[in-house]
C-alpha cells in the first residue's frame, strides 16, 4: 500500500503484533522519546540486512559447490601470499 505524504509517495505497511510486543515498544518509546515507528523501522532494517547477507552467503556457497574448484586449507593459501 502506498500513501502520499507532502507530494511524495511513501510505502505504508500494516502489521499485527502481539499485545506484549506493543507494550514493549510503547515502554521503549516512552523511555527514549523516540516513536514506536522508529524502532520498528530500525528492527526491519537490521533484520533485512541479516537476511540479505545470509542469502548472499548461501548463493556464494551454492556457486562454489557447483564449480570444479578445489578448496585448500587457509594455511596453504596464506603461505602462497607475498606478505
């Protein structure tokens, strides 16, 4: 769902949270002076970053496993580097 705020289209998402989560958000917002929306937005950003990284890593592993490359111990790789 999109909404218009000041002439700019912004994304809007309605979510349902358990009462306990709402109470925790309200308490945190009251203690810090920030909005519940601020904390939900921050939580979503952190979660998305973690999930995106996990899927990226899974893709790297899948590509490696599908390749014919042979893995070597790190000590062997480091020994071949000019340091």
